[in-house]
C-alpha cells in the first residue's frame, strides 16, 4: 500500500489519480465533515473611490462542508457539498434590511 493511502475497512482508501480518502468510516461510506471560520476587516467594502470616503466594515465567514466517499475495488465515488455564510457587520446584503 502507498504511504499516502488510508486503509478503510481493509480496502485501499485511495484510488490511482485521486487524493487519499480522509474521514471516518460510517457503513459503506467514508464521511469527512469540515468547518472553516474566518474574520477580516475591509477598509473599502463597496470599492468606492478614495474621494468618496469609503466605509470600512468587518466580515465574518463560516463554511461548513461534508464529503461522502464510497469505495469500490478499483474506484471511488465522491459526493460533497459546501455552504458558505458571509456576514458584514455594517453593510446590508441582498434581501436583508438592516437598521
């Protein structure tokens, strides 16, 4: 077995040409949840020219993701989804009324 592969249920966890399978076994699947969180400050959120005194704002970002992998003898099927939530402290976003 290659050193970069993960052995899951006695099967080779990586298929040639694909990165190694990372996660924990759950029945026939290998489940890999993840969460990315971030915070930043932006001095010009709306990209306004300097002569219009652009307003600064802070941005919070959360990005949970879930990947499911089904291992076969010579291949793997991967299914994943990611949700990204971005919140500006002062700048209203589409569909939101801030006061």
